[in-house]
């Protein structure tokens, strides 16, 4: 059995007037007028389908323009960074772009400082759990001094010099 449409709402549409008719793409406006005025269902369906297709074309064009603007914005920022990098005369600022710890050189001091700040933000999910610390695993995560001490304390000391390391850590030979 074919499902019948269930028309329950007999009240007229009361949509808000929240857009300007002049903002509607003329291609879509032509199709929406056909939806309102055509007598036969096949003409209405075709008008609706074409309006949807045109809407898709408009959305794709907007996406392409947005991506192009993003690329141009990236180019402008790159040129700005190049100008800053080329115009700095202060030797200390130029030297601060280089990291003796990582060996990396940043194009500008701001890039370096932003990277340092980003790396210094500790997230809970990056911290080692006490369980992982106690068995000395999870070496790819940030371990606090306390969790490192727990890992050292619970580490099995084996091999030559192990007792010296254990005594140095514990402070006695217990």
C-alpha cells in the first residue's frame, strides 16, 4: 500500500520576512516562482530540482572563492613575516629566533614564541598516569616530577651500579 500524505496543518504559512527578495539569485527566483505557479506536478518537481542544483553551484562557487581568499591571506601573512624577518636589526632578536635546545630556526621571533607557548600547555590526556609512571612506561607522555619519582622508586634496579642509583634516589640503604 502506498503511503498517503498526512496534511495536518491547515493554517497558512507565517514565515518571518527575514531576507530581501533582491538578494535571491535570479536563476533561483525564476524556479521558485514556477514552484508557486505551475499547475502540473512534473513542472513543479523539475523547478524544485533545478533550484537545488543552482543552489549547489552557488555554494561551490562560494567555497572556491573562500579557499582562494584563504590562500591569498596566507600569502599576505608570509610576505609580512618575510618583511619582519628582513627588517630586524637587533642582533639579540635575530639570535632569539634560533633554539639551542631543538636546533630549529624560526622565521620570526613571534613564530618561535607561539610555538613555545603551544608546547608548554599541558593537557591532562598527555600526562602519564600514576600506573604508567609506577611501571616506568608511557615514555611518550609528559611526566611530572612526582610521577617520575614514582617511576624511579618502583623501578626494578638491576645490573652493575643499580644499588648506587637506588641509594642515591632513596637517600639510604633501606
